[in-house]
C-alpha cells in the first residue's frame, strides 16, 4: 500500500465505498481549501474488498450531513498531535436543510429561487427524502 | 385556535380543528343572515395563477356572503407576475393591502412556499398543481357529515383514477384519521392507488378491486372521479380507461338505499345524467357545501366568527 505521510492533525474519512471518494471530495469543496488533501482510491480492504479514503490536514469543520447522504457507512477519524482522538460513524440525517434540490420537474422550487429547501428522510434503505414543498421523493445522488 | 393559521394541506389541522370548522359551517347554514357581516371591512386577495372558475367563484362567493371584499386576478398575464416578479415579492406586497389570501398555482408546493413570506396574513391553498387542494377535502367532509351524520364508521368506495387523483389522495389520507373507516379502492390496474398512499393506511382498513359491480352493495359512500385526459400519452389508452366505470341507474340498483354518490365535479361521463335525479346523488349539494365550508374557514382564519 502507498504510504502517505502520517497525519499530524485533521480528519481521515475512511471506509468510503470505492468510487464515492471523488464525490465526497467535490461535495466538501476540498478543491477550495489550501490545506493538504490526499484522496486515495481503490485501496484493497479486507472488509470492503476496495475502498476510498480521504485525508485532510486541516482545522476546518466538516459538514457531516453531506457525508451521511453520499455514503452513510464512512467512518470519520479526528487526529490531533498525531493521535486519533475521536472516531465517529454516520447515519442518514433525518432532516436535511439546504444541501439537496428537488428533482420533481413540477415543483415550484424549480421555478422560483428557493434557498435552504428542507427534506425529510422517508426511506432509509432507498435513501429517499421528501421535499417540504411538493412532498415528492428525491435521493441525493442518482442511483446508478 | 385557527386564527392567523395557513391551510396548505389537510394535515395542517388537527381533527378537532377540522371539527370546529364543520360546526361553524353548520351554524352558517342554519343562519346565513347572522353571518352576513362578520367579514365587513376585511379584504380577501384571490390569486389565481391558472384559471379555475369553479374554485374561484366558490371562494369569492364565500367572502362576499360574509360581508367582506375581494381583490385579485385570475389571469397572471395581466398582473405584475408576467413581469417576472418573484412570488415572495408579490405576497409581501399583497399583505400590505389584504387580510387573507387564496392562491391557486400550477406548480406543486407553491402555497407552502408563499406561506413563508406572509407574516400575519393567512394563506389558503386553492390547488397547487397535482399536489393538494385542501378546501375540496373540507367540502367532502362537510358533505359526508351532512348526509351521513358524521365522518366515522363508513365503508367508503373510491372509484376511477386513483393514481393521479389528488382530490382522492387528500380525502383518503384525511378520512383515515377518523374512526372505523374502511376503504374499497376501485380502479383499473393501470390507475391503482399509489404505494405512498397505501403505506400510510392500516392494511386491514382497505381492499382493492377492479369491479364496481361486485362491491357496490357494501358501500355507504361512493366517491367517483374522472380520468383526466392530460395524464395520458395515448388517446386510445385514455378513451379505454375513461369508459371503464360508468355509474348508471342499473348499477345504482345494486347499491344500499342510503348510499351517497359523491363527485368533485366537473364530471366527464363517469356518472350518467340519469343518476342525477336519484336522491342518493349528492354531488350538486356538494358544490353548495363547498361554499359554506369556505365561509367557515375564512371566518375561522380571520378570527371573526364571534362578530355575529
Ligand atoms: Zn419539491
């Protein structure tokens, strides 16, 4: 396995389903930060066969909501002074505010400039959310 | 308290709140004169972003019969809407002049969106695309109450386009909150009740069938609906499904003597005109109750019913 320098501080997003790493990279806007970011893809994994992994050497806060939507199975490790000090797993958020957009072509939010649309989790398995305005079901990423 | 609240979908109100609207509607029906000035000095904004003469007349007649006044439009091309003004700006402006607003719009979710811009002015959803039309549901409930005594303990047959019918979805969701309601869903397989509605019901509370003849004798209420042409890509398919159920005298023979036939109107051909004379056909009375229930709703949201 490639050895990327050991992280002194920051966040390691582990157990990302292979292929979702870049999606997370984009959604967290990691391109816009000046800190060191490493995206590893297709790492051999016992549990998952292959996984992606992201290391961010930063003090910034991560918006967990978006991670839960893209890949609720990831683990997030927080590192300080070279030591792991917190490890969390994610679940799908019950309510999502301002991250998703409604895919119903008849929904008013497609025509008016609506900020911060609220979505309510309706089906955990299908990752379906209900739009607060039109009640249509939407998923955050398109099912392939 | 309903004063100052919005009605975007029937679920916005508790059953006891709906009940209080029904009771006020009863009082208004018993003494329309007594309520003819309760909205004096109040202004209703009637915002119809798509034409719907029936619904608009019902609301405007309701407000006028309460002694209130109306401003508004029924053709957005003649209003500032066509100049690209946002809904938020329109509502904020309207609120400067009006006490209550009724909105009809072709896009789903519009009424909910608009209600976020109104500070104190109650918003009533008069239909937002295929989404909700709560005053139709209130109309249906008042009709059931008037003819059957209450909304509890009925076998309710719902027949026609159960897939796209928003009126039906709202009614079924709302009636399921009452006691002892059993549904019989009657539709061609292509137009069955969608899963997202069935999932909200107790599986023991409904049955599905394609045959109206087989079940009509078990019903206390038969709610008919039309099949809408615009839902179909092929004209052939539309014509076939449109003629699937036609309620006529012969079918009515198999029904209970006190069953009522309801329909949100306008009908196409799903109820033969020969049924109109049958005392069990209550769909024209339904339209009248629609106005009374809107009177009660407006008076409640404005908090003026005690001005009587
Ligand atoms: Zn929507």
